[in-house]
C-alpha cells in the first residue's frame, strides 16, 4: 500500500502555478497564499519586493479552479479594512488563518515613518482580527486565529 504524507505549501508567489502537475500527484495537498492586507499601498510599504495583492488573488482563483487550494493566511496582519479584505477573497477560500504581527520591534520604524503606529496596538489586532473572523465565518469560511 502506497503511503503519502500530507503536503502544505504556503507562498506569496504565482510561481507555484508552474507546479500544478506536481500538485495533482498528491492525495492530500493544500496550497495557500499569504495575503496580509487588501491595500496595495500598504503592501508596497511592508512587502516591496513581493507579488502584488491582485497577483496573489489571481493565483488563489487559479488554484481554486484546479481544486488545489482553499487556504489563505492573513499574516502577519498588516493595516487593513476587514470588509474589502473579505470581499476580495469571497468564493476563493474555505479556510483562513489570521496571525498578528509577531515581530513588531523589527518594523516599528516603518509604522512610525508612515504614521501607522495605531496598527501595532494590541486593540487593533484583537478588534480587526475578530471582525475578519466574523465576516469570513458569515461566508462559511473556517477561521483559525493565532493571537
């Protein structure tokens, strides 16, 4: 009897699409995308060399069509508005993992320079994280919170 381990792949890049044939060889595979904000301006501040948000959403859409994806990780959660974030991912995911900013000291300077310090406050992570959770769950999306 052939045994396979489950495979979990998390990326920010559309380049995972080139491995679609490989993904189909696994019985239990989950391919997910990390999307940390809905705001391209914020993404450029914190992830300047990573693929655009639209590229990641398009990648999720393609993976979804191929039945290889149902996961999105909102982490580290950057400044975002829950309503457009959930709308952007509507119909593309069955599961969302929400994770707080786990290394705030390393990015405080960016938050300070851009006058976004309020987004590092504990209250932000709790309130916005809970709103994200509620909005996703209303859409039937399972949510795990890591804070």
